[in-house]
């Protein structure tokens, strides 16, 4: 039983080792046509149009934008209340020059 | 020692050295007139807000930007593609500059129309004109920094314009370019000017400008200054500052939304040997000048069209700078002529800009 377990562990470790060593080179095994295509794409693009790099960043940006506008609206509401209050105090001449 | 006892102690210690009480008393006593042109008072502080955003985003971009012809375009591409949220920072910097210039133009034209440059505010106006020139120069030097084909061509055209000024033109062009042509030296020079010379000059003149505004107080439009007692006033702190904060919040929201939805793109790396691409156009704030130069005939009598156009523009600039000395008496008739010229200038600038855009 131990022998079988050891063998299984050996196979698994060797498989992982081989896979991790060669996995990077597996990705580069492309046909010459594909390689030519890749270099063509990499050749300085005419124009770089910026945009979120991935869906995670895209979502984060839209969430930030929504949060920002909600915060702005809440802050404007609070400031409006404060403006009313200080204007009322000013018309009542409640606040002196050293408040 | 308890913290609540410590804080007033620190406050008293700082007060003894800095004398903040005088400043707070000044802010409490400062008043802002309330009339139908009060809205224009908000432009000044909004310009400061965008200047602050420019400084912060500019410093962030300078961490990654490399001002050499080999690296400039690549470093911007890296900012946009690899640096986390780099494209947003660049976009905010780009849009904030446009907002700042638009507000400076609004600010200047409003002062022109309501004639706030009259005695004793001549120097406030003149320092304001310097600030306008510096702001435009910020835009001009910043436009080359991405080092793409369009920015190179536009800078070639832009730096060639002073050449038409009689006597000193060629020297000015050479000084701007750091040589006969736009090269890597021009890029390094523009970057140095953009991040050190211009901010220092702007800060220096800004301090003078703000000091003069605080010393002389907010001006009243022509006509209202005669009935000063009837004009309502509002305390600057906190009543007016709270109102300004509302404007800052709205403008910041619009700025960030535009920066996210309409980020500026980056063209392919500039090639010094390549011919100029088609449809070269400067930034929107230079379009009316660009179109003016374009429509001028190539020769008028003995003078070339370019020389005449640049000389006329220069003369207009000098007259604009010395406006408080030309329109120094509170006479209605003269005031009306100046107001008419201001409106004519606005219509002219808008028409020329639209014409250049649709071409």
C-alpha cells in the first residue's frame, strides 16, 4: 500500500515539475504564421486608446464613479443645509466678526 | 497631561509664532458682494482647484515619464498600459488642463466685460494676463511631451510662428526649440520648462495676484460701484466658501467622469524624418489663432501675411495687457466700446474655433 502511495506521489510530483518547467515554453510553441501575426500586432500600433485593462478594473471604475456621484450629491445636500443655516445666522446678525 | 489640554497648548504655541488669529480675523471680516454677476466670482477659486489637480497628477506622471526621444512615447504608453490606473491619471491631467484654461478664459473675459480692471486694480489685471500667458504656455509645452507624430508636427508649426515677428522672431524660435529644428533637445527643454520654470513663475505671480485681490477686495461691476451701499454682501467665511465648495464638487465630478469616458489617446512615436501628417491641429484653445493665421493671405502689399498676422496678434496682446491704462476713466461711452470689443472677440474666437474644427 505504501509503495503504491509513494509511486503515486512520485508521478504527481514529477508531472507537476515537468509541467511547471515546460509550461512557459509550451506557450511559445506557435506556428511561424502565428509568430508573424504576433510580431505584426506588436509592431508599434497607430494609436493607443486607453481603457480599463480587465473586467475587474472596469467594474472597479464604474463602482468608483457611482460612489463618487452619490458622495457628491450627499455632500451637496449637507452643504445646502449648512449654507441655509449660516445665511440665517448672518441675517439674524447672530455671528460677530470673531465667531 | 491630557490630550484635550495638549491641543490648545499646541494651538497657543503655534499662534505665538505664526499669528493665525490675524488671518482668521481677516477671513471673518472679508465680504463678497452679491449681485447678478456674482457667479463670475466662483471662477477664480475653481481655477485654483484645477491647478492643484494639475500639480498632483503632474507629479504622479513625472514618476514614470522619461523626457528623451527614445523613451518619451514608450513611457507614456507604459503609463497607459502597465501602471495601475495610469491612464486615468493621465486623462485627469489632460482634462484638468482644458478645464483650467477654459476657466481662465472665462475669468478674464468676465473681468473684461464687468470692467474690474479699473483703478485701483490695474496690477491685478496685469498679473492676471501674465497668469493667462503662463497657463497657455503650460498647455503648449505639455502638448509635445507624448512625443507622437501629431504633437511633433503641431510643435513644429507652433514654434515656427514667432519666426514671423520682425527682428527678434528667428531668435525666439531658436530659443524655444533649443536649436534650428524641433529635436530631442526641444523635448527635454519643454519638459524642464513644463515642470520647473512655469510652476515657479506661476506660483510667484499667483501669490501677487491673490494678495492684490485680498488687499483691494472684490470689485463691483460698473454702475453698481456708485451705489455701493445698496449692494448686499455675504461673509466670505463660511457663507461664500460653502457655496464655492458646491461648485468644486460639481466640477470635480464632471472632470472625473470625462476623464474616465473620454481619455486621450496616444499616437505612434514621432519620427523626426517623417513628413507632417495630414490635419495637424493644435489644442482647442489655440484653434482660433491657428485659423486666423491660416486665412491670412500670403502677401499683403510689401509684407508677408504671416508677419502681418503675427504682428497684429502681438499688438492686440499688448493692448490687452495695458487695457486698464487705456480704459482708465469711468466714462460710459468708452466703456461701451470696450464692452463691444470684448463681445466681438468672444464671437470671433468661437467662430474661428468652430471653423477650424469643421475643416
